[in-house]
C-alpha cells in the first residue's frame, strides 16, 4: 500500500516523478505480514508448542529416559505423584523458595534503585557493579559462593571471626542451612533485575513534582510514600508476578548450588532427578505438567495485569 | 574553603554507607574469584586468608589448558551461541518488521501467543524436547542446540524489537521508495539501521542466553567433545579432586565475554528493559 502513496512533504518534482518500475500486480499486505512472521511462528511452534503437546502425552506413559520403552499407563503417574509425601514437600519448598526470594528481591531492589537514582560521582561505575551479578552464568555463581562459604577454606569463617571474635561459624553448606544460603545467593543474583526495572521507571517521574512537594515541606519519607511509591506501583505489581513465575520454575542455580541431595528439592529439581537420576521420563513429565499448569495460571494473571496497566497508562 | 566545608557537611552518610555496602557485597565475589585463580598453592588454604597476592601464579590457567579440553568446550559454546544469535535475531527482526508494517487480523493475538511462549519455563520444555530430539537424532548435535536456544530467544527479542520498529516513521521508508529503493533495499538500508540499538540488545541477550545456559546443554549433550563451557565447568567441579585455582580460572574465562558484552551494551540494556520488557 505504502508503495503507491506519494510523499506529503512537497519535495521537488524530480523526486516525486512516478516510477516506471512500480510493480503491476501486488500481493496484499497481510500476505507479506504472514510471510515475515512464519519463521518465528514455526520456530516457536516446533520447539515450544509441539513439545508441550508431547509433554502431555509423555505424562500418561511409563517412558524410560534412555530405553525405547513406551506404554500408556493412564493417570498412574499423577496418582502416584499426588500420593507421594515428598511431592508435597517439594511443592512447599518451591512456594517458600519463590515467595521468600521474590519478597527480599523486591525490598532490596527498590532500596538499591532509590540509592542509584541519587546523583553522586562515579554513579555509572556503581550502577555497573550493582547490575553485575545478574549477568553471570549460574554455574559461576554457584561455584564462587560454594567456595566463599566453604567452612574450611577461610573467607567466610574469617569474616565471622572478625565480626564476632571467638564464635563458631555455622557451616552454611550443611543440609539444615543450605536452604537459607540458597535464598541469599538467589537474592544476590536476581535483585539486579528489579533494580534495572525500577530505575527505568524512576527516571520517568517528573522531578518538578518532587521539588514542589519539598517546597511544601514534605520529608524524604513522605515524598517516597505519597509520590514515588504510587508511581512505582504498576511496575512493582508486574515485577512481583514475573519474578514469582521465574523463581517458581528456577532450576539451574537451585540445582547447582544446593540441589544435588534431597534437602532443597523444588519441583524443577524433582523433575530433573526423576528423569535423569531415576531414568523415569514419564513420571518426570507428570511433575513438569503440574509445574506447567501452575505456570499457565500465573501467566494468565500476569498478562491480564499487564494489559490492564497498558490501557490505564495509554 | 567555606565551599569545601559546606560540601563535607552536605555529604549524606546513609548514601555513602549504602554504596560502599553494595559495592562490597556485589564486587567481592568477583574479586575473590579472580584472586583465587592466580593464588599460589601456599596461600590458597592459609588462615587468616590473604586478600592480595604479590606472587601471582598462573598454574591454574596452565592446568586448565593442558589437562582439560577447555578450548574444545569454548569452541562448542562459541559456535552454538553465535548460531543461535544469528538465527534468533534474523527471525525476530523479520517478524517485528512484519508485525509493525503489515498488521493483519490476528497479528495482535500472535504477539500475545508468542509472549506466552516467553513465560514457559525451560525445565518444562526440556523434558519433552529431550524425548523429541532423541527420536529425531538431534541429541549431541550443534543444530539441535542452536534451534533450541534460538527459539527461546525469539519471544523476548520479538517483544523487545517491536517498539523499536514502530518508532521508525513510515515517511522515512517512503522517502527511500521515492529515491527508487525497493522494499528489501529500504528495509536493509533504512529500517534496520534505525533499529540497530534494539538489534544489538537482543543479539547480546540471545548470545548470553546460550552462552550461560546449563540445563539444555546438560540434557541435550552427552558426549564430552560436544560439551559447552557451563556443563564442562560443573563436571570439573564434580571431579574427585577439586582444583580451585583451575575452577576459578575457568570461571574467569567464561565471564570475559559476558563482561565485554555487558560494558558494551549496558545503556541499551537499561533502555530496552525500560521500554519493552517490563514497561
């Protein structure tokens, strides 16, 4: 369509002369739109949508992870799963893990974003350092923190000894404390995501509003509570849902830092252990299905909120 | 004189404390990683630990290159991450151009559907993908890995690119048509360069996604000579003797491209996150 439109800027006549090479028969716009979209469509269909359908099928079979064994078992996998006490332990661990890490990330993320929003010398460098943990591969995060917290190698024990001389530092990698260490490491790693998002939103707040409030005698706390926080509310709401979805399904850092045993067995770790530890592909597929259904619920809520927010601000 | 005193009095101490704490907590693990990679064996387990070494020992790096297939793993990571980036960015740039220039009934629904795909957890996808790839012979295969990462990059990239393409005025393209360019030429010389910041941001995003991923590589690669860096590093850690300087040397090297990419695109990253992803 736009090919045949002439320019509206009143350019010199030489430029607006009709072109002899204009195509005679033209495909409709939607044809080109669909053609351009098709590679993305087939890629996402083939590697994400079709596998989901295949996952549903797998979850009703006794498929083996390495052998070509494959027969239908109906709802057996699901029934066994819902009856297993460790499945409910996993659900509880996952909810606690996601809830605690998201809550801490949010509080710390907003605080750090407010800090980095202030004007000070060297702000650019400090911002880079503040965002760095999010960029690092999870295997590196897991290894460096296991090395830092190792009870025999020094760095962490030395620090505890300096702060509380003479105290016996607890082994943070022991089965009864590893969950809490994992929470700390996850918060360390993922808080930058909140910082970036909140910082981007803070930059759009009109400074004159804040100046006016200062002139009217509002202190820092009141300015935050009555002006900044209401402005941040939509983005925080979105972030809570988005981060909860991500943390609920987080596999790599959980598994690499803490998940090789049974102490921290979230649903993603349980899925992995079922399939590649016990070689039960069908049974693992059932766990993945449970995760998937929970995730779909979160996603629907998330997108509804996002669109509502878009319409409100539009 | 008085201005200096005035400035000192105005220093906000909570700000200073906050910044120092932030830099220490975020920076120390990186410093410790780099330090460990060059610590001589005599200082490695000393107590109190040394926080600086005057005699750096590059034995960790040497052992990494001599006793492991580090270069092979790095080559695998590079091929897979580059391939995934090229496929993903090409596919999502075409789609973003199509969505913004030729909207058709259902294109909004298509955007939403793709967005749904972005929220699908890797752990959920990898289970059936393993089954499918096993039947299709795509286990231990560069192409399989590239397709898997590319399709994970597409939803986010498409989402992030659309505002960039929408911001390019149609008049710009029309001017190119008037000058005799066809649609392909105008897209290549006029539209895509305008969208360059977005294209760079999604390229880096996809490259890092593939470079850093553990799960897909762990599941879809079983041969040692095809391993990517993250799983190779995990396997080195699980080896019977934990050689920490070697492990930290590997960690430093894996981080290098990440650091470079990060410094290069951080301003696009903040802009992109603000504009497209979280809004």
